[in-house]
């Protein structure tokens, strides 16, 4: 449907609408904007304000179409009208921008960054403050709908859709194009709802999209239904929204609805729109949808008195809600550190999120044990990972494995070899070449109640997904435990037969800094099995780091410990025991530390941390209290590496036990060299470790 289609009379859709409710919601939204702009922002009671003035009609119409209990919307910061149409209370809508208690995040996040668990209706996925990051989680929800129907046979998902809202600026982002590719290649039930007000802050849409209209540029896309029109026209807009939603809901495939509308205020309160001409500002006011609806309805459908009464009552409602919100208590500072990770209640039972992961549905896992039941044959880490994925896929129908090349090829490191053949392409599947898409999709799948296990081929390749990774870790905290996205991200890295700056990066400390992530770093096949199984049964997101040099290393081979074996997070493994010195390490450095000690006439406590978040602080402290010396060895670069955190803790909590300074042996602050000789010259090895041990012992 193009712009040339002109509606000369009211559409059938418009005739069936409850226009009084539409007007009531629009006036509520306007009154909120007025209250914030005229009083709350100037008085310092609202710090971030984003007006929805001009955007209301399409969003409210869209909200009225989201009637399926498994529908979801992945929205953005100008989506308050949609939230109101989906049942958000006026008081919560006012309290959030004032950072009062309750509402979306209990004052933890910007007030326009919304969410709404779908307990009694559609879900609004947790928004984020960065542009374009809403797209791929919305795609994950859409694939979750498909999976629940087709793989799990859950007929209650029939007809459900995912809607992703974005502005004309966001269509230039990696997230938009990644989501569009996934939706159209996988024929997912998703509607892209694009609000085009002509500007991304001050940058015109012609700088975001050639020609300024994303719909016109997408006509060559296969499997994408395009709808394009005026989002302010009360005769046309209802039909456009209804057509788009119906197309997706009837399983015809993805659609994109492009609606034009004016942004009647600046991007935010601080934006005076000086970049717009006076003529343009006047033109935009003429396109005010509230004025157009008034002309459309009064006096034939609503009398002038009824219109005035609707506005008056709506404004009174907002004033009352505002006062109630102002009277709410401030968020409790004593609670601020809660919900970084899953927690338990005072009675010991899980304090579960409402949406996301397996836990809210009461999923149960097979029996587990921390005692291995080893077979006779030693296996490498690759086979250990494959066997563990195989068993969890077999016993957990809600587990899915995906990434680039994980299907027919079996992964670039062969860890998923044969799994697609055994479990089908709905459960083990390839993705397009977009790490943003892989991680964002995983988040959406987790929201939908699945356990996604995503592979990033090499640590460095995770960089394009940084936004999604950071957002994933903070979901539980940002929403006050309403939502969580327990996912597992498998990520090989580190040196191998040679090095290079791209495939051999470790940089595990990045994920230590990424709030809300568990981080596992096994040094052998047995631990890899136990930690991976723990990760796939956890209610927290986990980075599972697979060191490339250990994947097939003789040192790392162990007997398979059995299908019940787990390793708890935060429990170090003592590789050797001794009284002379404590050596703290992990990953590929475990072997080198053991080699160093074996060639010396000393006894050392060698601790393999196995997980860095959480890390076994108690084991390290107890060891240092006995040996009085500590060497920390890791492959990551030195400055602000995780060894610095361990050193800081020991300096504070074990200072009186130390007979020498705490030492670190690491990579220098450079990328990994490619030349083998250069690589070996900068990596810690047995000789360098021995020299450092002798230095500490002679202190």
C-alpha cells in the first residue's frame, strides 16, 4: 500500500473504533507532556523528558490491536502512548520519569525506558537507552513464538506476533538491519512499526535513509510486506495499522509499517529545534493528530461539549495521578544493589523474575551431582562440550543452540558436530553474520521462556554485540527483577598454534566489568562439562570462555565425568597443594603454572579459579594465610586485568599474612602477535613463572 492510496471516506476500521477511548488516551499523553514540560522538568522533579506529542495516534491504534496474550512489543523511549493503550496506570506512567518507587524499575532506570510483564496481556519487552537495540530482542521473541508453536506444539501461541517500534533514525542501525535480515530469511511473525517524524534529534531522515523513506527502499526485499502512509490521518491510520497487524497475525510473514507524523516538540526537553525553519514548525503544527481527530469527530461523532469534557476529565486524571506519584516514597537505597543476579527470598525459595528463562515456568532439570562418574576414555574439551550440549538438548526441549556455522558444519571448532542432524534445524541452527543479531536474538528467545546457547566464533568477534551483551547483563537489575534473560554465550579465544590480534584475544576482564554476567573459564574437559551444564541450568546469563589452545590439548583431556556432573560457580579447584607459595590462575595458564612448579624444588598451592564471576575469594584468602606469598598468572593484559582485582582484595583482607608483595605475571599491554616467536616472547611460560616464584621466595 503506497502513499498514492487516498481514503476519501472513513474506513470500516475507523467506524468500529472506540474513538472516545482513543481521544482519552491521547489527551492523557498530552497532559502528561504538558505537566512535565511546564512544571516537573523546570522544578527538577523530572530529569529526562521525551515528548510523544505528534506520535500518539498510531501507537494507541497499535496498542488496541495487540490483544493476544503472547503478543509482545519491543519499544523505545517515545512509546508512552503505547504503554497507556496497553493498560499502564497513569500513576505509574507519571512516577517513572520522576524516579519514584515502583513503576518500571523502582527508580533505577530512566523513566521513559519502559517494560511491562505480560501477566494479564501483551508483554512490553524491557527497553534500553541506546538507539536500535530494541530490534533483535523483538526478533528473538518472534522466533520464540514460532518455536513454542512448531517445536513444542503449544497451540496457545497461534496468532501471536512481535511488534518492534522504532524511529526513522533507528533504521540506520546495525540492530535494524540485522533484525530485518533474520525476519525475512526466517519468515517470522514480526511487525516493524517505524515512526518517521523526519528527524533523528537534529539530523534529517535523508541522512539516515537515501530518499528519506525506508519503506520505499525496501520494496526489493523478499518476504516483507510493506505498508506506507500518514500516521496522523484518523481515516487512514486505523486501516494501515489494522492491515499490518492482520497480515503478520495471519501468518503471512513479516511486515513493515512506515507512518509519517510530526515531532511537535524537540527530541527532548532541552532541544529547542533551532535547526527547523519557522515554516516547517508551522507545517508540523498543522499535522497535529489531536487537532485532526477533533476535526474528524466533532460534531458528527462527538459533540463539542463531549470533546471538551473528555479533555477536562483527562487532564484532571493526570493531575491526580501526578500528585499520587509525587506522594510515593523515594526508592530505598538499601535495595539498590539487589537483583544484579538471581536471588533467594528470606525463606530460601527462589525470588523469581516474572518473565524470562526457564525458572518462572517451574522447569525442572534431571538429577545433578558434583561427584564425577568418569569413564575410561579421556576426551578433549571439544568433545566434552559436544556431549554436554547433546545431553541437555535431549533432556531439555526448551534449549536451542545457534550461531554462525554451528549447524551443518558443526562449528568452526567442531563443538556442535552432528547436533543439527540429531535434533533438527529448529533446535540447532545457523545465523546470519551479525553478532548483534546472535546476542539480541538470544535475549528475545530467553524472554520467551527458552534457554538459548549462542556461539560467538572468537572473543574478538563479540565486539559488535557489546551493546546487547551489556544490556543483557543488566536486565534483571534495570527492571527490579521483573525480567531476566538467562542465556549462555560460548566464546573461544586466547592463543593457539599461533597468535594474532583478531582470533587470539582473551580480554576476559571485559565480561568481569559487564554487570550481571557469570563468567566461566575451564582449563580441562571435566570442568568444561560441569561448568557448561551449570550454565545451561542457571537463572543468570553466562559467558562460557573456551580457550583455543586447550580445546584439543593433551593437558586438558579428562575422562567424561558423566551426564549428571556439574561444577558450581565460584568454587576454585586446587591443582597442587603446598606451603611455599600460592599461585592463582585460570585457563591455559594452569598447565604452565604446573610445569613451572614441577621443575622447581618447592611446594605450591596452585588454584584454578575456574570461574571469575563469581570467584572463590575464600579459597584464595585461606591459601595465602597459609603460604604468605601470592603470584597471580593470567594471559589477559596486565593493566586492570582480573589479577589486579585479586591483588586488591588480598592487599585489603590478607595484608597481615603477607611476607612479600603480591606479584602478577601477565601479557604486556599489547595485542597478541601473530609470529610464533613474538607470541611466545610475550606470553607467560614456565620459565617466566619459575623466575617470578624464585623472586617472591627470596624476598
